[in-house]
C-alpha cells in the first residue's frame, strides 16, 4: 500500500495489542480492505464476498487468511471461521454495510452486532477516506497512484449491553449502538483529516 499510495494512518495505537478485536470499516472503494490490511497494526482477516475469490485471487486470499462469505444466505462456514478467528484472539475485519456504497455507515447489516455480542470482542471503528475521491489515470478502478488515502482508527467500544443476551432484540439494540458509534467516528475522522 505504501508503494502505490500515500496512506496517512491516524490512531493505529487505539487497536488493542492483544486479544480479539473487530475492525468495522466503511466501504466506498475496492481498495479499502487491502488498504486497512496493509496499514493495520495487527494481521487482519476480512469477511470478503465469495465473488472476489476467482482465479489466482482465490488461492492468494485464502492463503493470507481471508474469509470467503456467501452474502445470499446465512453462511455457516464463514460464521464458524470468523468466530474461530476471534476465539483465537485474532482481528476480524468487517464492512458492516455489507457491500460497497457511500461508505457512510448509513445502513448496517446485523452481522457486525452478531459477531461482537457473540464473541464479546471490542469494535474499533475505521474510516478510510480519499480512496474514492477520483479515479486513477492509468487504472480507472483504483485511486490515482501516489495519492493520499487517510485511514483513521477510532476508540474501541463494546457493542453489547453487558447482559450477555443474544436475542433478536439485544442484537437490534447493539446494531443501533454500533451505528451511532460508527457515524460519530466517521464525522470525527472527516473533521480531523479535512475530508
């Protein structure tokens, strides 16, 4: 990432040095996941749509520990793998909106709340800014080479209410708490970076 762009990483020290952690990353460009993987202070395993695992990318993504997920249904294999990463004290990266979009955390899917409440892992919000500002000259699908991309890590927080409940109501309440935290972090990151 540092060879192709100019990442400016802020707040990486906020990611707990040990134990399970979930990175909740906004998603407005294809490069957001690889950018976070490249600059995060700990190895990160992302939930990635199965459609990305094609050709040589399949072996590469699997080899670096990324988790293939079928977004069309409740993918039990992916859920088990993701929970295993957290149980082993690893870092799980999630795009809580479920797909690439505006990257504003406006509509969250329930997966992030489920993993956070089920595992008890803290969530660290991550804002990637500048990746979708303008297309590159050589490769339109990527940000311009050597352009600045800001990656801002926020303060870790707990999604659950402390009761340990995993009911539908508890997950809905956790999703609301998560959305408020992520939206607040994104606003702060924009202020901090001037984007």
